[in-house]
C-alpha cells in the first residue's frame, strides 16, 4: 500500500475512535459578569473548547452549530457534539455518535438534593465521599440526558446501575445502558458518554486579557 495512503487511513481511524474532550478555565474577567451577558460569555468559551476538540479530532465543524427545538445539538453529518458551561469551567467534545458532557464543582449540597438525584438503591452502589459521589451521579445522568437529547426532564427515568472504580459509571436510560467516564480535577468532576475511546482529556487555562 502507498505509504501516504496508509498514513491517511491511520489518521482517519484514529480521529473517529479517540475522543478529545477539551475543558477550558473561564478567564476571571468573564466569571465576574452577570445574568445573560455571563451566560453568553460562558457559552462562547464552551464553543472555543468545541473548536479545540474538533481540531484535536481532525474534523471540520461549521462556525455556527445548530440546535433542535429541545435545545439539543444537531449533528453535523456523522459528527455529534456536546458542551457544558459552568461559572469557572467550560467543556466540549465532538464524537462519532451521540455524546454528552457535563461538569460540576464538587461542593456541599442541600440535604434534599440526594433524593432528587438518585434513589436509595442507587446510593447503595457506592460509598466514600458523599459530595464527590453526589456530583459524580449528577454529572453522569446529565451527560446521558444530553447524549439522548432529552434534557433534565428525563432525570426521573435515569438509573445508576453500576459504579466501577472512581472513573466509570453505568447509567440505564430508555432501555439502554450508557457508560460514562469521569475526570476529577481542581475540585471539579467531569462526565462524558460517547461512542469511541480511549478518552484524551485536555484542560487549559484561558488567560485574562492584559490590563
Ligand atoms: C440540557 C440541560 C440538562 C443542560 O444543563 P445545565 O447543567 O443547565 O447546562 P450545561 O452548561 O451543562 O449545558 C448547556 C448546554 O447543553 C446543551 N443542551 C441544551 N439542551 C439540551 C438537550 N435537550 N439535549 C442535549 N444538550 C442540550 C446546549 O448546548 C447548552 O449550551 P448552549 O445553550 O450554550 O448551546 C438542561 O439545560 C435541560 O434540561 N435543558 C432542556 C430544557 C428543555 O427541555 N427545553 C425545552 C424547549 S423549550
């Protein structure tokens, strides 16, 4: 086989099987914004993460990405995408099939929250740090609800069915098992579900503009 052709094939196979989620630290001047202005700024940071994930995955995405009437990302051809933006961090991933990504700060929570996030039988699957577990379960379910396009209204039908070490959670939703992978960093937990792997996470600081 022609050596260039062989190289191109390797790159193409690599780009559709590996996942390259990118997480960006939101610059502090954007974290200080309020209301709609802040949401728009965070959403734009998440789209920068998306552009970076596309470059690493060697796929071309249009500059404007469409969403459906549920707010769910519309795939671009065979390329799916998902993003998340929280006050201090934003992340995104492109993938060769339905994908969901979510991020949360591991923090103290209201005593009523565990009942909303999972049932007793789900909590019995794991022990250890309760804050970490709560946000692990929460991000795992949100990632699945994003990958399915359902959004939070599907939360009551999502069940954690297996907790495998710190990095893998299996969620049952709509008669399907979804494997979710986690990353813990700087007091945050990220969750991703998508076909393909292994997952190569990238975490970067976006600098503030000079004064
Ligand atoms: C999807 C959802 C779980 C996101 O939760 P969140 O923790 O508040 O927000 P995150 O920052 O993690 O994610 C936001 C991103 O999720 C994506 N998103 C929104 N709705 C989505 C859906 N139904 N499925 C998949 N992804 C969705 C969007 O890309 C959004 O970012 P953007 O607005 O900048 O494009 C939640 O917003 C939700 O349930 N939305 C659906 C609301 C709905 O059903 N609306 C009906 C139409 S009126």
